[in-house]
């Protein structure tokens, strides 16, 4: 069993933004081709604490280097007030040869960067040479959105940012200066200023219910609705909507799920990003109408990056290998004798 920790994962991924963008794009294309298995994620909630949750995302990603596994990610928004990250995550990868777990990888960086890369891919599809972008909600996710938008859109030179906590916004601007040194990051006076300044906007708040109608955005804005629950139903229905997977995003009381409940259908979803990246969706942008990208966050994206991290860790000798984690041939369960044929075991069990 290979165990790769947080610092090692970060070091392996740093400086490889272009590769991450392509890994995420390839995963989307494979998903659109039907070469993935993606059960609905499982939400573990707690009767006494309805704000917190832990989500399990099992997935299989096909292609030339198939991989299977699961991400287990906790979201505890109250952590932010204590100076720790809202989310923590880990990924287990299973062997495609015998199904045994073969790697355990800290996944908070993977989760944030695949999210940022997916948003940047959408931004690249719907914005042409943007000078700047607005960001509302300033945690690790929007920092990665900014990182990957800068990598995907070389024209990007400015960002106007807003958070309910002014100190948090100023800290974000300082940190962003080292992450994206080619982008001037300024703190907005309020959310309206950040929303209206540019034609590209990213929303990554911790809001649990809709609170924004997009009236403050430009009429032709591209909105990266990463946090999924910021927009009112009216805002969703008034926009052209792009998603990563319609069946996944229309659940768990996301803004799009609420729009489905209101309308009784999903006709307001215009296209999925995998089809757009493959050039086969037939989607046409309507002039003067906003485009909203709402990614639910597909486990296949996490697997694509985790596989890459695992392979690079092997080449570079990074991580810890734990011997004896799994039973070997000399550690047979007590209930089975080595001489007992499989057919006899089955009969005895019946």
C-alpha cells in the first residue's frame, strides 16, 4: 500500500497546471463517451449537526490507463472560524487487476485543483480573451479557480474579489499574489462591485440556500457557479445552463435541483461540458444572455489526478509504502483451509 500525504501531493502537482487541465478535460471526454462508471455520491449527514456532511464518491475512469477508487470528503463549514480548512479529503485507489486497494492519497489539494481546472475549462469555452474576473467567496476553491483560469486564459491580468469577511478577502489577495503573480488582485468594496466588474465571475461560497439572482452581473456574463447553491431558481431559469452531469447535479437541493422541482423537468439544462469539449453538443450561445456553469464535481476527475499523483510518486520515490497492510498467501482466514476446494466451500456455505 502506497500512502501519499498532503505536502507530497502538493509538491507533485505544483508547476503542472497545464497537465491538470488536460487530465480533467480527458476525464470529461471519457465520461461523455460512456467510458466511466459513476454512481451517485453518498451523503453522510448527522442528526444533531445538519450543516456538516461527509461525501463518498465512488468512480471508475476508463481509457488507456483505467482506474477505480473512491474519494471520501468531509465538509465542516464551522472549521473556517477556527482557522482550519472547511474540507478534508482522502482517496483510495484499487487495482484493476485484483481489486485490492493499492494507494491511499490525501486529496484536499486534488479536490480543489480538479474543481478549479473544471471551472477554467468552462471559462475557456465561453469567454474570449478576458482581461479580468470577479470572485465571490474566498477560500481554497476560488484560489484554484483563479490559478487555473490564469493558466487557461493568458489574457487574464486582473481580479476583483469579495468575501463577507474583509480580513479574509485581504489575506486571499495577498496569497493570490504568489500563486498567480501575473494577475493583479484587488479587494472589492462589496459583492455588487465584484459581480459587475467583468464578464467572468466565479461563485464559491459556503451558502446552503440560494441568495443571488445575478442581476448584478453583466447581461452576457459567464458565471462559474462552483458552490452550486448560490443562485435562485429564477437566475437558473433565466440563463443558459452548462453542467458536468445532469443526473448528478439535479439532486441534493442544488440550485438546479430546485429549478427541476419548480418546473417538473430539466429542459433548462442546455449542455454538458464533456460534449462541448468533444465538439458534439450543438450548443449555441445566445447573445445578451448569461451562461452559468454548475459542476456537481465528478469522482472521475479526482481519480484522474490521483492516478497521475500515484504514478509520479512511484517514479520519484515519494510517499510511504506499508508492507503487510493486506493479507498475503500465508495469512489465510481461519475459516478456510488451503486444501479445501472452492466448490466444497460453496456447498458447505449453502
